C-alpha cells in the first residue's frame, strides 16, 4: 500500500506541466476519490511555486475552485498549469487535468497561492463558533484507543471493496449519534499512522460520513454503517416506497476550498470536521465543510455540489463518460 504522500506526489515534466498517477487503492469503485485528486492538484501547485516560481515564496494554496467535468480513471494524470496572475502577495493559476492522451480535460480549476507564514494585515476576533457545539473530546489518546466517552470509531463497512479510499482513514463519530439532521461531526486520522500535511486538506475536506446515509429515516441510518468518505459512495437510501438498501455514488460536481491556517511542517495526526447540507433535492445536494484542529482553530472551509447517483454510473461507464 502506498502512503498518502507517495500517492499524491507529482513530478515536473517541464516548467508548467506535472505528472502524477491515480492508484486503484485510492478509488471509489472505478473512479479516483475526488478529495484525493484535489490533493494532487494542491501538490502540483505547490511544486510549481517551489520550482518555476520559487522566488515568489508563495507555496501555500489559500483558495481552490475545481469543476469536475467528467470522471477520472486509474492511471497516469497530467496537470497543465497556466499562470493567470503573478503578484506580490498572491498569485493565481489555472490548472487542468487530462488523462489517456485526451485533449479534453477531466477537471479544471483555479488556485490562488500565497504564504501563510508571512501574511500581514488586520486581524479581528469574530467570536464565531459552531452551532450546535461539537461534543467535547477527552483527549486524542483516548480517541485513538476508543476510550472517549463521546466518540467512537466507526467499524469497517461491508462495502469496503467498493469504497477503497475510505479504508485509508479512521473515522470517529459521536458515540450516541449525530446531534442534528443533515449534519455530521467526525474526528479523522490516517489509518497508516501518517500525518495530514498542507496538501492533504483536499482529501480531508472530502472525507466524511455521508449526509444522505445518516439522515433520519433512511435505511442505513438505522444501522451502524454510517461511515463514509467524501467521494461519496455508500449504501441505503429509500427507493420509491420500499426501504431496500441500494448502493449509491455521490460524485462531486464542484469543490471550493479556502485554507485559513498553515499546518505544522511535520503535519498533524487529528483533524475535526463538520459537514452540513442545506438542501437535498432531486438527486443534488450542497455540502458545507468546516475543518478544525485539536485546539478548535479553523484550518479550512469548503463547499461542495454533489449528485446522488446509482453506483452503476460509477462501475459500468467508460473512462470518458461525463458525470
């Protein structure tokens, strides 16, 4: 098994082109996990600004906007970067992902770079907080050993062969259920004991229990199989008048990310996520994601637009099929 750092690494082809590889073990069904792919975008931007534009000292992505045009596939991936605006404090690049020698990109996006260590300007306390407040955490040690009174590790789903990327994390959910409908809280860590570094935030903001699956009244909400990751494939929503368990896929249409804080260079073991949907209708939903560190400080904010599809759309279509 490759580590997250190894799997998301990219290499320069030239000054504005970078090559990576999407591995099957980081997929949902046949499609690479959207958050994993997002982290590869962050890796390409970081390398671009550590080499081609090293003099600008802007290695941190502070905003990212990705549009998923068509499904990606396992195999080589080419990231082509166009410098849109190179500035003193921030610079913006356009990044497109292509595969299989296809002229049409699978994903396109804009990333804004800066330096979170040297940012300077007005700072004001906003007194913002999550509502309802997250359940208290006794300690990360208690969490790791599943001894926390409020949080418990989610067991491996029987659909783990379909949800391979989800097995690369450990997810800890409220021991007595989520505190509000259409909302999920979790503590997350990498299953191999690795650390979340800056470019891992793309994966983190797409790794959470599925709102559709834990919504009160759905089939899976009455089972223990709440666990899910962001690229979103899981079991069990109501189908017509019955409550049969059906395999679902939740592909990302759009993903926005704003990074508020630089993580330590060595990374962190634990991060907290709250994900919330405002409206789920006609097979489409919004998701708002807030990421906090162990101290309760905001690390990143993210918004998604996702579809709710049959898993057959994932497993039975060709690699060039549009979502």
